[in-house]
């Protein structure tokens, strides 16, 4: 389940709504939040910092109001996260 979540995040270039991820995985949002925390603790994922946003954010209309409190998160895959994905998904992830 962790790898599936990591793959979904990579496919969305790191910009994902927790609700969308939960819907795509068919699980409660709370479980997605717990899985995300596990990926961060395991070194597979980081919360993107200011000035370190995925390329898709530049043209996004909601970028100025994009905040984790709105249920939208911006994450980046670590090298470990990218390496854990199947080869075909690696092109989407950031290291």
C-alpha cells in the first residue's frame, strides 16, 4: 500500500489532495495521512519547502492559496523514494 501511494504521488508530480489520494486508493483519508507520515519517517518522501515546488505548480491557478490546511499537499520523493518505484514511474518522481 505504501508503494502504491508513493506511485500516485509521483504520477501527480508531487501535488496531491489527500482526499483524491484516498479516493484513488479506496481507503479513508486518515489512513492516507498515516501512510504519508510513514513514508516521511522512512525517508521516501519529504514535504516540499518554499521555493522547492514541483514543476506543475508554476502554472497552477490555486498556487497562491495552496496550503496543507486545505487538504492539498506538495511533496517530493527522496532519492530512496524514487529508487523504490518501478522504472516506468521514476520519470515522474523528483529526487
